[in-house]
C-alpha cells in the first residue's frame, strides 16, 4: 500500500490524493474502507492501492493511515 494526503474533496463524493509525485490520484467515496466520506478532511493522511479506472489511474481501498 502507498501513502499520501488528501489534497482536495468535493461535494460530489470524490477527491484527490497528493501522492508526492507529479500527479494527484483520484478516488471515489465507493473506494473508502473503514471511514465515511463525510469524516475526511483535506491534509489527512491515507493509505491506498493504486488502480486503474475508466478515466485513468485512481486510488482504491482508501483508508486512514
């Protein structure tokens, strides 16, 4: 699993993780494990698996680090 921090959250149920690299990684609320989307905040550390969604790379199995 990789780690990063939540860079941005939207009111539409998805957000982006700052991976420390050039690009941020998209995640959807359906990819969360053990945490509700409403309990997340920007800057929070998370762990995730990298996957591929319909529009490119995304984060899967996102949970608090």
